């Protein structure tokens, strides 16, 4: 699914924040999903860094929501109830109902996953599954780039990024559940030689960060009925 107009504008705003604060990168890692790739292209265009190496990998994909995949979040909440949908979305280790592998929404039917073993392509994922999928890519590809002295950009999705944040900040399973990463705002990590955070911060004022965090937290709730 491509970026909506609001998503395109958010990507441009994030790119402007990077440009205005002087951030330059040696390499970028992203997922194989269209939204992340579009965001990456906007960021590289707006910061005039189209020349840097790009690496795309399925391990940075957004969490797979199983039988809920691709469905309107508010309509799904109206059907199953806010409480059940929030359990699926916000619990650490409870998966939504799985897809049948014959369902067109199963990744195994997409050309971009051709050549991958079918048993690693999810039919559903909880956040724990997503974290477990992302971390091998961190250890094998992103961390070596950082240790080589490179400035690295990771352009991914809410849940795959939560996996990286959980690892970097050594967050508990309970703590990560309540973490909401705002869309369109760059999150900067400065790491020491052991890849431990020295500090991290968003490139936006505190009120804007809080507003966008609240918007992410509200996703998946049924819309109130109109009078």
C-alpha cells in the first residue's frame, strides 16, 4: 500500500528536519514494503543524498497482522470490538488470527519474496515475533555498518522500529507495549563503541512528539457513531 497524501507530507517534514539539522548518511537500510521505500526516496530527494548505498530487506517489514492484514482499522474495531483489537495490536505475544497460505494476502504469493523459504514468511505476527525477525538484521547488517564508523539511516515501520528501540534501550516486554513511535519524526540515536545509547531524541518539539504519539496510540479504535 503506497503512502497517502498525509504520509507524503510527513515524510517531507521529516526530511526537512534532517536537512535543517545537518544530518548526512553513509548508508540507508529499509524494508521491501512500498511505504518505507517511498519514504526513503522522499528523504533522500529532500536531503540530496540519492547517491548513498541502499539496502532493502524483508526483516525490516512492518508486523504482519494475519487475517486483519489490509483491513480498515476502525472498521475492524467496530466488528471485533475495541478491546479485542487493542489486545491484538498492543499485547506483546498474542497473535491475531492467522491467514491461510492460500489467502492472497499471504506474503508467499508476492514476487518480492520469491526465493525465500516459505516457512519464514508469516501468516500472522505478534510484536514478539516482529522483534525476533528484526534483530538478526540489526546484528548482521546494521550494527556492522555503525561499528565501521558509518552514519546509518533506518527507514522502516512502527513495529519493526519498536523492535530496534526495545533492543537498544534494553526495554522489558511490558515497557515496549506502551511505546508509541510517532510517524514522520526522525528519531536520532547516538551510540558508544559498544552500541549502547549515549542519548536519543526526536527532531521535533515535545508537544509535536506527544501529539503524534497520541495519534499512533489511537489507531485501531472504532470511530464514534455519527449523530
